[in-house]
C-alpha cells in the first residue's frame, strides 16, 4: 500500500493556506509543498502536519472548475 498510495496529498485547504502566505511574501509553505510533491511517498518528519486528515470544517466543500 505504501508504494501505491502517497502519504502526502495536496489538498485544497492546504494549497489555499500556502497561497495566502505567499501573498504575504512568506514562501516557506510553498517550499514545503514542493518538497512533498516531488517525493510524496517518502517520509518527511518535519512536514507531518501536511499528512494529517482534513479538518472537519473543510470536508465536503464543493468546488467548481469553471472559469
């Protein structure tokens, strides 16, 4: 299972947080996301917060891809 299911998945609420920080010129989270995106099956102990389950307030949010 570990070899076919990545531990780190870029979720909308995490991406939005990174965007918000980047808009304030803090690119630390963007760097963290790039690190796990390049190696999603590897262990990144310092970035465990990115592997946590989705908080309940962000579950079942419906998004549209239309522009």
